[in-house]
């Protein structure tokens, strides 16, 4: 019978048997039978989930409660065998100095401290707002910048996490001294990086290599003397090259590969090839050849325009079937251009137009004297009269 109370029950047995023993005997019959005068529980196992603690277990006043100590509560504190949020203001501390913590009727409240205009609460005090963005914070350095957080200028993030910050320029490096590096490492002062020590003497290196003590690396050479004839030591490797004292020691008598020079390291350095534009470098003449197009005047009226290279224009002054006469024109454009005019049986009178042709060559093909008019011609550098040869 669930929840049934047996009142005035009599139990036969010795007089020494205590009432508690009687209650224990009844509990063997059913834990769901309550007997007047017996305790509600003898241990926590007899208590329901809502009140899982057997207070005063084994005593006549034992009862199932929510808690006996604060440790019995998942959150909050134990007050009057019940778990509540708080018993005092101190139980309501939220860790924020800018809130007022209070316990009222066993319930916590955390009220934000209200500051005046242009003020902000920090560490429990109202202070003036210092910034809106990081740019407003100017008290830091390249290696210890400030940042704007909650209206206040505070220490910013480390610009070089895991490295060393150089205050002069804010750059990040691995090391300044060997102490900044790990075991069996050394600091390379040229790169400010930690290098693993691979060797201490030449004996630590393979045959044919040397120990660069500064870097701890085994290398092919340290100086030019470590290399064969016709080789120099460059970047700890032997390469083809020439040791020099002056520029003359480096001259290979070639024009088109530029002028060789002797560098500060006393090694010959290649020169820069001459800029020939669209042309080519001619080693024989030691000059740039920029051969352009051949242009030939016809018996019609021609207006010829050259290219950016060295063009050649050819015309014939002749009574019959002449190709260069009044109305014809030539514009050489860029480059070093040449105009060749052959005078066959007539003079070259005014009426032709020539511009930007640097060299003019008039060639009389007969023994008869001829005149050659360049009236209106512009931008030419030379005018040459050649001996009598056929076109």
C-alpha cells in the first residue's frame, strides 16, 4: 500500500529491541510504507531527485531536503536547506568592477554604474573618454603600440609575436645575439636569423668543403684562393670569373656585350649591352645597325613616310620617266635616313618636299653640270654631291 501509515503498530520481541530496529525491520517489507514515529530517511538513497539529501540521517527528525551545505548546490548557496542564488551581496559578484552587485530576497542583481557624458567606467571609477579609434592613441611606440578599447588607450597587440621588434623601424627579427637563439644555434648578424650550427672546424665537413664558422655551414669556398684558376668565390660557391684590380683587367675587347668593370669586391662584372632599339649590334663596326626599309619613288606623285629604323629613299630626276620631281615628298620619320637622288638628264628644281631625312646624296650621272634645289626641305644634317655614277 503506497504511502500508507501504520499507527499504533505493536511488535513482539525482546524489550531491548529499539524503535529504530523496528523501523529498519519494516523497511525490509517495503520502502514505500511510512510508519508513524519512524524517520523519513536513513540515507540519500531514500530521497527523491528534487530533495536528494537526507538531513539528520538515522535520527527521528531525518528528512529529505534540497541541501545541507553550499557544496550540495549546483549554483548559488544553501539557505534553510534550499538552494538559492545568494544570501549576501558578496554572493552576487560578477567580476565586473563597473556594476553594483546586490542580493535582494535571495536573488542577485548587477546594475551598471552610470557615468556622466563623455565618461566611461573603468575599474569602478568614471573617467574621461580618451579615444574613439586606435589612431587617437599616440602614447605608444612602434614596438609597443597603443590601441583604443572601450574608449581608453591601452597596450595594443605585440607587433612581433615570437620575435624581436626593432624599435628604429618596427621590423621583426629572430635574433640580435646568440642568446636569442636555441641550443646549437647561432645568430647570423647579417640576416638576424638563427642558424643551426653544423660545423665548428673544417674537420666537421666533408672532403673538399670548408667550415664557415660564422654560419656553421660547410661550404665550397670562403675566399677566391679556395677556387681553381679561372674561378672566383661568390656566395661561398666557386663560379667562373676573373679577379681584377682595374677595369682594364676585365675588358674582353668586345663591343656588343657592354663595358666590363672591376667591382668593389675586385671581381669583374659584365657590362650592359648597348641599346640598339629595333636594330642590332654589329661587332665589326662596333655600332648599332638599325636597318630600315627601302623606299623607291615611282613615275606617279608619291608621298613616302619612313619607319623608326634607318630607311633609304631612292628617286631619279629625268625628263622622261623620271620618278622624283615636283609634288613628290618624303618624311623619314625616326632613325638615320638617307635620300639618294640620281640626276640623269635634268636639274632638280623646286617643288619637292623632304623632311626628317638626315643624309641627302645628289648623284649626277653625266658630265653635264646640274643644279639641285632643296628649297623647303627641313631637318637634314648633310647634303653630299657624288661623282658621276649610274643609278
